[in-house]
């Protein structure tokens, strides 16, 4: 049985891991919205002013300016989310969720990973772990693409359970 207690830093790292895991999906969504906006804009302008080919030429002339601005905007949003919003939200959520303040016990079982504290006893079966990430200080078990369970590696000091957990995760879930 492994014991640990979560900290605000643990929760922040978990929220960052979930955020970065969803970045490709957000980037695809943003690009799709930009393409839709451009098509709608060109359609509206061609209806109002006619000459669709002229509107298309204007778009090709504007792309070298607009493209880098959109990329810069996306990078600023990601940096602000990662550096400001996520830590603030983690601090707020940690203060609100009293269950985070409890000492946790973790046990690696053949059926899954069992988490126990004063309020709950939860078994997360292996087939419920969608993917996992092996961080420098944490292991993240993704239940969905936006929700993960944070397991600090400091809890495994001098324990073979960390190797066993990593081996079982490698055999049963996708590593990201």
C-alpha cells in the first residue's frame, strides 16, 4: 500500500497534463473555425460586391499577414492558460475540494489501481484508463481526454510498485 497526499502543485501538473493532451483537438477546432469564417466572409463579400475571384486574390494577399497573427494569438492563449489560468484554477479547486487534502492510499492490483482515503474506496479498472503519461514527478492516468488521476512519484520511494504500475500501464493502456 502506497501513501501520499496531493498538493496544489500536483493538481496544477495534472491540469496542465490534461490541457496539453487536448491541445491537438483544440488546434484542429480552431483551424476549422478559421476556415469556416474565411469561407463565410468570402461568400458574403462575393454576394455583396460580386467578383468572387477578386475577393480570393485579396485573401491570398492578406494571408502572409493574417497567418502569423493567428499563430501568435494561439501561442499567447496557450501560454496564458498554461502559466496563469491553470495555476489559479488549481489553487481555487484545491481549496474547494476537501477530499484533495486527505491522505490517499494507492494499491496496484491485477484488476486495476485502487485509491482509498477517509471518504472513498475506488478501483479504476485497467480498461477505464484511456491513456497514461509518465512525467518527471508524476504519473497521469487519463480516464477521458480531459480528466486524469495524478499519482505523485514521491509516494513510491524505494518501492517496486512504481515499476509494476508502469509495466501494467504499458501493457494495458496507450502511453502519451
